[in-house]
């Protein structure tokens, strides 16, 4: 372009100057002709060049579009693969935890706990990676439904407790009085955002968190629901430009700040905002705001007057928690006084009486209890020990002198449950849950693990009819996979409402496995409704949940559940539970074991071992691998021809990792070789691998298809 422009300007220059220098008309005419010809040639060249550039631009846009389509397909493939990795990690976590539970307290218990903690961390990273890939491929949708705020907060507590094997965390939930108990939103996404924020701060060393939930006036909408996370973590946010950016770290083969990136993107999808800033002390605080939406009609139970208007003293070293508890108690019209620990005994002597004294468990000591015994009004009060559920230290000995225990972090619902236990007789507590007599046993302890349980062992319950109520698709597959060989009739409901619809159609079920925190209708509400109908008196309901705090377990039985199973699910515990509540048929499956077959390109024994010993789960992984990568040879060839070596590297790493997991050793070795060439930038050698990759993938696809159908 530059040379063509110069040619035109030169022609014009020549034309101008020849007019001045020419001495006769004939010479001038000749020069005009020459100059004009040069100008015409230049213009013609310019037009041709412009036309050529337009053609090249179209070709470039076409290449860009093709490249974008390939990248989108690759992202979807990796997302699908990551979902399978997540399932495998869940199986691995369950297996390691099962081993840990068999080991008595000794020197290696602490080390094994650290391993389990790392595996839970891996599970969280897999969750974040899946969400990250779904966000990239625009597969994330927001599904707003009714949800209970207390259930969401309890979920946060459960998630955090899984990753706090060695850390003591002081967590406080401070919910404003004007926040209703039921809201509308995508509870799974909101939980993910809040958990990722808290997990990040704890990972960075925070030991104290306050989650303040409030209703604020918005700029672009009437009201906003604001989640304000205060921490004691000091870090200069203003200088940290990578806080919400997912940056791939080659040194540890993972993404930095992946959780916060996911949290910010999810907040944006919900038309909300997530920001981080420093308070005046230099501590990090996060602010997540979204539209404030609640049901038009919010049903509230009439509170028994015996639960109201008590005189209560709160004595706690954590002032944030003391104020939050005061706010919750005032919701129930109590007169509350927060007393400093240093002034507590003196205040007790000067005050006429308290109905309840809520005291931090760290303040219970022989001297304190001795001094309290000398105060006459103390004997009329109910003493609560405020105990940190997230603390990994031993419970203080002198809390045995307390009448009741209230766990931190506290929700409004757990506080109300405690007030009922204090002031309502046992028979009235049962009556207020409106449960009918089921004549079924209840088992309040954790289930023991039955040894040597396989998927085939569940055939002892052949013919039984089970309803699984679970909103997480992966958890649905895990439970259904364990029971696949049982010959039981299994139905799956996605929430409490679907559970009731199944019951209305089918009427007869022998057992229900009930998740707790679900949208639309949670497990508590569904169980209450079921227990009001006497026709379901013989149906055992076992909760399946990560919530294992004493308050939650108490509520499970209060609403009419018969037992509880903790997530992640262990099939040995599930068998024990079914054995307790179902009648065995004494009819085991006695199928002939298939002859040992060889399948080219596939080491089945290795693959099954990596799938936690489950052949059905292994087949499911193979099926997903086949569907995801059956056409990847064409993509591989296209990426090489387009010189997209970074995408080749990503595809190579993905297939190499999964090939090793499924026992496709030959394909794994081939991808390893290709990866080495990419590392040393020997790009000219990559075309040599197009045919070998095509051949090995064709063989493997055929093998997988034959094995799955065999």
C-alpha cells in the first residue's frame, strides 16, 4: 500500500514539474501523456490492491469464525471431561474417608486427615473448574426459585467444615431484622459465590469472618440484597489487579484465583455485583449485591407466647457474634443485654435476674462456676454454652454445667429450635412439627460400614421401591450407580415438590432418600407434608445431606425423618441403612462371571481400579469419553494446519490425562510424545502425528463401543 501511494504522488509531481520545464508544446504534450499513463497505472494498481485486501479480509474473518467454533467445541469438550473428573474425585474422597474411619487414633491419623483435607480441596477445585468452563462456553443459566436463607447459611457452614480439618474459624451470621426467611434466587449459585469468597479468605489465613445480610437501597433498582463479608485478613486490594482473574499457573498446573473469578462472573450473570476493598484497618472485605426479591406471600408460624419476652444476658469474647445474636433474639421480642466478660460477674450481682445466660464456652471455668453458684438469681436462669461448631479443639470441660448448647455460627431458625427445646415440653415439640406416628424405628447415630459391600450385594433388597430426592445431577448418578445392580425400583425427584408428585402418582415406596437443601421445597418441608398423611406411615425417610451439625440432626428427627446419611455417600453405610429399614429377600444375584476378555488399546483392570472399583462407573466414564472425543482427530488435524499450537497443547493435555485414567495406555503414551514436541517447540514434527492419532483413536473408539455393549 505504501509503495502504491508513493507511485501516484510521484506521477502527480512529475506532471506538475514537466509543465514548468518543457520548452515546446510537443514536448509538453508527450510528457503529459507519459505522466497521465503513469497516474492511471498507479490508480489501477491501487484499485486492484484494495479489492485484494477486501478478499483477504473476508478470508481472515472466515478463519477467525472457524477458529472461534473450534475453540468453543474444545471448551465444551473440556467442560464435559471436567464433570467426569469431578465424579471421580468424589469417589476418591469417599474411599479415602472410609479408610480413615477404620483407623483408630494413632500417629498417622493426623497425617491421613491432612490427606482427606487435600482431597476435599481438590473436590472444590474441580467444582470451580467446571463452573469456569461452563462460564466460558456460556452454558451457565440462572434458575431463580424460592429458597430459605437459613438453609443457604447452613449449607455454607457444612461446606466450610469439610475443609477445616486443622483450622479454628470464628464465623458469624448477622442477618438484619427486615430480611424475610424466604427469598427468591438461584440458591446454588448464591451459595457458590459466598463459599468461594469465604474459602479464599480462609485459605489466605483469615480466622474470623462476619457475613452480614442486609436490604439496601439500590441505584438502578428499588432494593438490593447485600451480602457483606468482613474478614481479619490484611492485604492491599488496591495494588492487587489479579484478584478476580483466573490465571493459569504452569508451576503447579492449576488456576490462581479461580474461585473468585467464578464468583464474580456468577454475580454478573445474576445482574449483581461483587467487589473487594480494604476497610480503615487494612482488612479485606467483600460486597456482593443482587436484586432483592421475595415471595409475594410469606407464611409465618404464630409463635407460642412462652418463647417470647425473656430477659437474656449474652457474654462472649467475640463482640460481632454477641451483637448478631442480640439482633436475632430481639426478633423474638426478648430483652437482651450484652455484657463484657470482664464485667459479667459484677453485672450478675447487680441485676435482679436473667431467664437465660448465654456464655462463650471459653469462659466456662472452675472459678467462674464457683462464683456463679454464690449468686442466688443465677439458679433461676437457663445457662447456654455458646460453642463454635467450626472449632477443631476439644470442647471445654466445664460446659457440662450448662443446661443447653447453642452452636456458632447461629441462624434464626436454629435459635428458635433451641427456644422450643427450653420452654416447650417434649410432647409439644413433637406436636408443633405436625408429624404423624409412623411406627417405624429411628436411628439417631451415624451408620456403621458393612464390610465387603459391592454393588451386587444390594441385590439382597431386590424388588424394593426407593425414591431418591436430590437436586444435584452428579449426586443422583452416584446413588443410582451404586444401586444399579440391586434390581430395586428406583425413581429420582429433583426437589421436594417433585417428591410429593411421585408419591401422589405411585403411592407406594419402601424408602425415601431425602436431600435437605433444595430449591422450591426443601427436604424438611417435604418430610413434614409426608408425615401428615397416614398412608405413608410405613415409608422410612433417610436424609442425605452434608449438614451434620447437632442442631440440624435434631431437626431432621423433629420433622419425622428416621435416620441420616452424610455426604459424600459411602456405599457401605448406605447398605447398613437399607439393611436396617428394608426387608432382605435372601435372593442374591448369582451371575456367571464373564470370561476375561481382551480389548485392544484398553486396560480395563487399571481403569476400573481408578474408578473406585466400580465397573458401571467405569463404563459411564468410557461412554462420556467416547461421546466427547470420538471426533477429536479431525479437530487435532485442523488445529495443526491452522498453526494453533496452544489449542493443540490444551487438547493434548486433556486427552493425555483422561486416557491415563481410563486405561487407554497407548493413546496416553502417544499424547505424551506430542506434548513433548510442543514443549520443545518442534512444531514442524506435529503433522507426523496426525495419522497415528487417527489410528489409535479409531481403535479405541471401536473397543469402547464393543465393551460398553458387551
